[in-house]
């Protein structure tokens, strides 16, 4: 899944169906989607973090490809980090976000776990 216009943000989002090797336009998330870190949880593609542009707000959303719907995730202390920390899948519905920086500051050596399980 990719924002596709090559800029810092995009209002068009496309998803690849690996079974058919075809791209389809996904429902838009409501606002332009900045180019931030993303990871697959087994159900959702989670977009989290901030671009290097201070005028671009942090993003914290998840897309469910089965229903083509978006979830707004709660804010986090990590949300303003660029690129929001490196996301890693650590189990069904769970992501670990590690590191990141804020406005050319130091690289952080901490993180948080996002749990999307009910």
C-alpha cells in the first residue's frame, strides 16, 4: 500500500493484491496521508509518525484491507517522531515502534508497543 504522488503527502492511496498482482485504489483516509513508517499486523496496515516537514501533522491510522476502512488510532508520545520510530510486527495485531527523532534532535533509544487486539 502506497501513497503514490511522490510528495510528502498524498490524497490517493493504492493497494497491491498479491494474489492477482493488480493495484486498486483504496478508500482515502480522510486527510492526505504523509509518507511515514508503516507495518503490517496481520490484519491492518498501520501508518505512524511524522514527515520531516514541521507543517505536516503526525499521522496515526490503520487501514483494514478486508473492509477498506480506516481507523484513527489514539495519540502517542511517539507520534511526533520522524519517522515515528521503526515499526516491527511482534505478533498478531501488535507492533513495536522503536527510535525516531524530533526536528533534527537526537535519535531516541526507546519505544512503545501498539496493540490492536480487541
